C-alpha cells in the first residue's frame, strides 16, 4: 500500500519498556485518486491493525524498517460526490531496521495426516532478497525457482521444530509475496466486499484466476509468460458459477480465499471451496466441502493422458505439454484419478487436494518433480512471521 508521506512523523519512547513508536497521520482523496482506489486504501488501512509491516519513506529514510501496527483508523468523508477524502492515522511499534531486526518464520503445527504413510517434507521460502538465513545447528538444503518477481530460494528438509530466522531489506520484503488482487487493486486485510469475477491469487510462480462457467484457471510462470490449465470443480454436478468470495487470510507468506456456491433447489446448505497459496510454492492447495455427502472432484476441463499414482497420493501427466511442463494433482487422503486427470472421491463431505505443475516436465530438477511436490504438500506447515530484535 502506498500512502502520501506526511510532513511530520511523531515519535515517542515508552517510559517503562523503552519501545520506540511512530505515529503517522495523513489524508488521501479522490480526485486525484479514483473512487475505487480511495475506498481500497480506506479498507486496506483498517486491515493493517495488528499486522507486521515493512515501511519505506521517500523523505524520511532514516525511519525505514519493520514495524508492528498497534492502531489504525480511517475516516471516510463524501462531499456530495464532488470529492471524497480518507483521513487516517497509524500507530507503529518500531521493531528495527535491516541491521537491527530479524524476521522469524514460526512454522507451527503438524504435517498433514495422510493415508499413504508419508512423512512429507518440511520446507520454507522467505522473501526474495533475504539474507543471513539461520535454522540453528541443522543446515537446510536449498533450491531456487524463477518467479515473475525474480529468483526465490526455497529451503528444504528443515529439521523438526525449526523456526527460521532471516534478515531482509525493507524495500525487498514484498518480492515473491503471496497476494490477492481484485479489480486490478491488490488487497490488504481480509474484511472488504469482493466480487466473484476479476480476481487473481498469485505468488509469482503460480497464478489462480476465475475462468468461464465456474472453472478455476491455474497458471505457471514459464520465465516470460503464464502457462495455463483450466480446472473444473464438481460435487457430482460440475459447478458453473460461484455466488460469493471472501478472504480468510491475506499475508505475504500465505493467502487463502473462499468461494461459496449455494446448492440447488430442494437441497439445503452450500458448497465451499478454499484455495490457498504460499510464498515459493509450485501448487495451489484446495479444500472442497459440501453439506451432504457426494462425489467431490477437481479435474482438468480438457482431459490429458495421466499416469495414475493415486495409490501413492498423486497423479501426473504422462507427457510434457506444449509448454514443456506436466500437470500434477493429489490429495492427502485416498482418492481416485478422474477420467480427465485430477482428484475425485465418492460419498464424502470434504476433499483436500492440490493442483500444480511439474516445471520442465520430464527434466524437472530435484524439488520440482511430481513426488517432491506431493511431499511438500504433505509436509507444509502453517507459517506466521514475527519481527524480533537481534
């Protein structure tokens, strides 16, 4: 989010803790912004409350660093349609600059329970441009992936209980981030109205957009362009439209969106599809739910010849496509390969799955092979980023 830099930044030090805080106040208006841009910044400012943010200033660069947002307020005024203004204030708790502060990725929780006796692989991808990556006495292996933002490093085979620490220039912190865009505006926070069309979920490696007739378009970054596959979602009947969309999580390391479809006449309840994308990931994660049991599926809209390894938790295209890649999909729970290629399971109320790409197909490097992506799906841990003083 870009805000007009104010002349004054009010700083203070807490009498007991010695914490340094910065208070900023300003105003955005339309014009010169459009009405949509102004309303987006208003909602985004309110969505910053409690967040860890990087801040870079045009004139007061000595304040560049990482902050915790302790308070955010925004007042929206409409002057009878001639001009709109958003008067805002932010209270920031200073964590530190590049040389003072680390970012700690707290990888909590457990790996996915699964039906295939898989231990999975614990992995992590910090921001592009990070430095001084530290996981204690156990050194993780690493690989790189080319994204639309630049080259991101993915650390693999992390030791159990590792909470990596790393440093990052504030200006680089957003590179490689997971992000959600609606109506050409990137959203901050989760509490705002969103249409079911014109949205994009991306991390620079994978891009998810709505297609026609309810399809989900999953694209892979090929180095110069996005390479797409259309996926259909079914609860016994292919879903042709979605009725609602909301954001469940919207952080630079992980974004989750929820699509909702009301069930047909005579059927109570709804169909819910959650789609999640992590920073550095080659696949989008899905969780499909229905009020009553049915055959739930996520499958290619245009069928491809598939090597069926469902008994091991995944399926993969048999041959490279025109872009030199192969689709892959899987689930943590037992499933059957869909006739078109994909994941299907009968008589259930929920289906977890992932949809991804084996980049460079039969010549994929270690970490990008179909079995590697399956293991990374099973082993992915919840991540929360905290700023800590060194």
